[in-house]
C-alpha cells in the first residue's frame, strides 16, 4: 500500500520598513528595506539589489534564492556522504546565479551554478563523491521547484590537502 506523501509547511513574515514618511508617493520616495521574520529565528535585514535602489549591505531576494539552492544541495550532500561512508570535514560553495530583465521591467533567472568544494577525509572514493552531487541535486526540494537549470561544478579536496577535480556533475 503506497504511503501518503508527507507535507511540510513554511511560514515567514515580511515587513516593509522603508517608508520615509510619504509612502510610495514616487518611485524614489521610499526605501526598499524590509525584514524577513520567522518565529524563534534572527531577523534577516533585506532590500532590493542596488540597481533597483536597494541597500547593498542587505540581502536581496535574488541572493537568497541562490543561497537557498546552495544550502539545500549542501544539506543533501552531507546527508548522502554520511550514509555512504564519506567523511566530509569542510564544505564551501561559491554559487552564482544569472537573472535577465525583460522588456516589460520584469525578469527571470536563467540559471544558477553551484561550485562546491568538499574536503573529505581519506580514504574517499572520488567517483562516489562525484555521483553524490548528482543525487543531491535530484533530491533537493528547491532545485526541483525552480524553472531554470541548476548546474554543479564540484571539486573534491582530500583532507591531507591534496586537491583533485571531480568529474562535472551537471544538475541541469
């Protein structure tokens, strides 16, 4: 008998904090400052990107989307590594995303590339470590939910310090 899928729900509270006193009376009359809140967690100070009159010192939604994809992939990879006997001692990712503006002023992401550098303790099976990135991509809830390619260019580093490039695992 098939089991019923488990449903998870998430809630956040977004508060605009950029009213300078005249609200949105003109496009330049207000700040893009806002806060993202969730019960029991620190508040994230956010804005739009500077191109859209935002504050470069605050996270923007586009950065948070790229970070969400990176974090989801990382968490799945760590889980799979633990299940498969690969001892990860460090994980870092310099992920990038590309958004293209449309003529009507909107826009959309055309892709995100993850570049995880995974440091694993010896002994480590390089091929298995690379395949786990493919599987992490398949399992990532966020990557499964976006309408653009998410690529992955992993690098495996042996804990002893010897570096080796992994075969490219493209999640697109």
